[in-house]
């Protein structure tokens, strides 16, 4: 076989291998990253207000792991926009979760969007993800760094 022929086979094999690897994202775990201008202040907020402790710490970063995912706080000079939800949890009892977090000093956001009305910190959103049910009830708050965090409960 000529060198040109061998390179052609190698090139096709590498291309096929890349295509096979590209579809692996659907099987991967998703992890979020949240900026913190003051990592120790953020750590205290997550511990005191949310009852969460990092499972791992490195210089400039904290890792939190849950049943179905993880997120990391990383030290950053940048600030979050605070204009959208950056991380969310799905819970079975939204009222109980909101009440517990309020008892720890978490302040929930009032939503000012046409069609959505906040009642005691909770908003009902209809038809959001049909695969999860007919809608979702949700509440949002900010962490110590300005990141917008959400809690949702599907309406089935």
C-alpha cells in the first residue's frame, strides 16, 4: 500500500473516531460554575443559609455535589449579571423548602414579568416543559455574590 493510501485510511479512521466521541455529551454529567468575588463570604452563605458544605476545596474554588449533579464556586474578579437564573434545584415540596430557607435568612425575589405574579415568593409558570408536567412553581433568590438561584417544583 502506498503512503498516500495509508494516510487516507488513517485520516478516515481519525474522522470517524471524532464523530463517535462527539455524541458522548448526551451521556455526560452537567456541572455548573458560579463566580464569587469573595469565596469565603460565598462559602459562609452556602453553609449558613442553604445548609451546604463543599465536598472538595482547592485554591480559588469550592465543589458542591448532589444526587444528580454538581456545581463549583470559583474566585473571580468578574460579577454575575444577576439577570437570569444561573443554577436551579428541583424539589418535591416548594413551600417547605422556601419556608426553611426563609428561616435561615434567605430573601426571595419578587418577579416583575408580564404574566407572572409572585405570591409569597412563589410564581406559577404554566406549560414550561411538557415532559415534566403541565408547568412549574418556582422561587428565586440571590446568593451573597449576586448569582440568581432558583428552586422549582413541577406541576403534574
